[in-house]
């Protein structure tokens, strides 16, 4: 029997005495209670250690690093500054707890100037390449816009040409076709000049021969004329190939003849173009950078010499309409 003692009891003649284990102290009622060695300065912890009281003893622990707090069991745990509302985040900032610290976060489109400061708008328009054309800064965002004739790409940043010909169902007069240009469109004259007849199959203009000796053997024509429409962005430099010219074998559809020589027949307003042969085909190339917004109409003659009939040649004309955009897209 312990009697009134909480821990141990020693029988003495005519009475008893309560005792306590080390670290506990006897109260007048016979109960043992823990001695708080830390509060009573009865510990021998080093000056840079922290005293943690335990039941019956005490521990010396290293103090926690900044942002951590010591638990009753002597462990360091993170202080959740956000939950304890001891953060210094501004009301426009959101507190995000981190191990050992916290961060003040701003909504998307805003920049954090650190704890305590209001979030400031990011001016995305000051950042090169945000928008391909025009940029409008907004509080917490931005809006890109495009010149007329273009629409904003679903990426919300770049501009796409509107193809008025296919989207708006543009109808052009007879012998004209809708020419979709970058940023605009027009109805381009694709009529067959005098002496030519349109071939309904290929839509090429075929040159009626004046005498049988001119004709491609077995046909009524001596050559062809085709129209090409070329929409270029601004910024095409010198020495760039812009279009390939192929001469169809008129008596063998689907084949291209190889023995053709090309010559720029007519150029409007000193058009900066040249033509050369490449793998038996003609290539139209730039001789100078193309100015933004420029338009050209070029005529190129192709001469195909017959391998069978000496001295006989077939002429293929190409009428190339070039439209350069005001913008590099
Ligand atoms: Ca924290
Ligand atoms: Ca902004
Ligand atoms: Ca267009």
C-alpha cells in the first residue's frame, strides 16, 4: 500500500514517509510533482542551448533556426506564419507558407515587390515580343491586337491573315480571280491575252498557233501562259527565292519539261527580281529587299527547245502578281 504517497512509501515506526524519484519533488500532501529545472535554473545547459523541461528531468537542445519553433518534445517545427497571421503580406498579396519562412504571392499579371508592398501590374508591353503587332497594357494583363485584314491567332499574341477569298466568299468579275494578300485581297486579272484561249482542264491560257509549223505536234497551240499570285510578308531580303516556275508538258499532263530557259520579259517599276534556272526549272528571286506594301506584276518567258525538231521552241509565259504586306507576317 502506498497510502497517501503518489510514488513510494517508506514505513517508519508509528508512521510512514513518502518519497519521490529523482527529478520529482514531494508536496506536503504526499504527492510527487515534477521539478521544472529550466525555470528553476537548475539545468546545466550550454549557453547556446535551450533548456526543455521534461517530467522528471530536462533536456538541452540546440535552439531552432529562424522560422522554426521548438515543440514541447524538443523538436523544431515550421512556424506557419500565414495561419498564425504573423506574416507581413499586403492585403493584395496572398501568403504562402514555406518550411522555415513564407512568401507573399501576387495574382497572375502582377509583380510582388516583397512582403508588405502592394502588388504592382506587370507591363507586358515593355517586354519585347509580347505581341506581334500592337500591345495594350491592362491592370493584371494585356491585350494584343492586329492590323486590319488580320485576326488574332488563338495564341492571343500573333496575327493571322484573314483569307477573304475563302472566308468571305468574294466573287470577282469574269477573267478575274480572288487574290488573297497578307492583310488584304483583290480581284486579280487572270484573263488570257489576245491570241490565247483558256484550257478548261488546266485553266492555262493556250496560245493558238498561227501556222501549223508553230504548233506543238498533234495540237493546235504553240505555248501557254499561266498566272501566279504571290502574297509575301514584308521583310523579304535580297537573294531570296520566292517562286518556282515549272513548264508543264502540254502533251503529257502531269509531267514537267526540263529543257527550258527563262527570261524576265517585263518588269513593272524596276521590280527587284531576277530569274534563274535551277534543276531545269525557273526560280524567281529577289535582287534587292522588297519594300513593305509594294506590288509587282512580272512577266517571265520560258523557252523550251525541242530535242526532236531542230530550231523549234515552245514559249511558256508566266504572269506573276506579287503583293508584299505592310507587315512582316
Ligand atoms: Ca513557415
Ligand atoms: Ca499588365
Ligand atoms: Ca488576306
